[in-house]
């Protein structure tokens, strides 16, 4: 999704803490699964990256999706 909107985007993946999924744009954290208990809406992440590529400052992700199966 990101490459479709911003072909020049540099995307990196790092193995982090178990159950973590964090997204940073221009060194600013825009989403943390550890804080929200859910994954970000990937379409919104791609739109944020596109806005930053056009000159805007990174914004926080506001939409999330299910983190998957929860055992109660």
C-alpha cells in the first residue's frame, strides 16, 4: 500500500519486543500496538506517509483493526 502511494518511501522492518508492532514516520512514532492492543489501519498509514512525502508533519494513526484472536 505504501509503495503504491509513495514509490520512493524507504520501508524498514525490525524484530522487536514480542507482540509489539510500531510504526514510525520521519522518526516520529505514529502507532504502537503495545499502547492500542490493535494493528493500525494500513490504508491510513499509507495516507499519512503520502502526506509526509508531500510536506506535512506525521500525524497519529486514529483508525485500527483487530489484533487477531483474543483468548479470555
